[in-house]
């Protein structure tokens, strides 16, 4: 299994995670920081040349994206989850410490986002049960 690395709040917090227990610990740490900031923030799990991004913190919805390729160089290919209605409001979060937002229809229930990151940790594959849209 290739090593897995997590980072959140941009690259301010990084850790190598070898077990599901370590992943859970880092998720909980990131959620505590997001709750303290009173806004969701990015959490990225990288395995090989693929990453799964989700937003964590307060709220019952999370943004989820799957990335293939070198994210740091701006050459990654993205798949976003597409769920909900087009007219729904924006979903705010911190990405790399900066305010960002996505359409609410690009979010899923937060429990599904956590399930997806756990599955990605175990398989290294994009969770096929989410409603993905290539961008």
C-alpha cells in the first residue's frame, strides 16, 4: 500500500497516516480546528498521484472532490460530486486558509464524505457510489 498523507487548512497541518485509526485521529483534529474557526475547512488525503478533498467542520453537508495528477503544479484532473439542486445556496469553507465557496449542489451529507475518505484510504480508488461529475 502506498503511503498516505493528509493535510488540512492548506498545508498548515500535515501527517503521514498508516492506519485507519491514524486517519480518524487526524480527521478529528481537523474537525476541532474547523469548529473553533466556525467555518468548514479543507482536508486532503493523498495516496500516490490521487487525492480526495473534503470539507470538515460544522454543518451537515461537505464538499468532496477527487483529483488525479500533480495538484501542486496545477495540472490535476478533477471530479466533483454533484448532488442536490442547482438553485441551492453556496457552501462556504476555507481552502488553504482563504475563503472559498462552491454551489451547494456540489455537496453531500457529511457522513457520506467521511465514508468516502475512509474508503479512499483503504482502496486508493475514487468511491464509485458517489454521484461524480468530471470537470
